C-alpha cells in the first residue's frame, strides 16, 4: 500500500535489535559462567544493563578473564 515492507519499519528494526541484544546477553552469560564460574545475581543485573556495543566488547574481554574479579574490574571500568 505505502510501498514499504515490514522489514523497513522502525518497529521491526527495533525488535530485531532487541533480539540481537538478548541473544548476545545469553551467549555472554553462558561463556562467563563457563570461564569464571557461577555469576552472582548482582553481576547478572549489571550485565543486563549493558548496550549491544558493550556486550560485544565484553565478549572479547572475557577471553582474558581468569576469575570473577577480572569481570568485576571490567564492569567497574564500564561504569556499571
């Protein structure tokens, strides 16, 4: 009718971005748990507030983590 597709709408784009962000959070949380052990709820909450860009950075940084304190330092540096 208007010459646009569903994929071109702002609502679709925002939903797609939210989906990517949720997938990234899920993956990062699984990787962190495997890397440093079970995460405290307070740390999970901090990670939940990260932007997609910060999650991508965390995904790279976690490769260098050896324990939970490494993650906590990284989060503190992000202002979380």
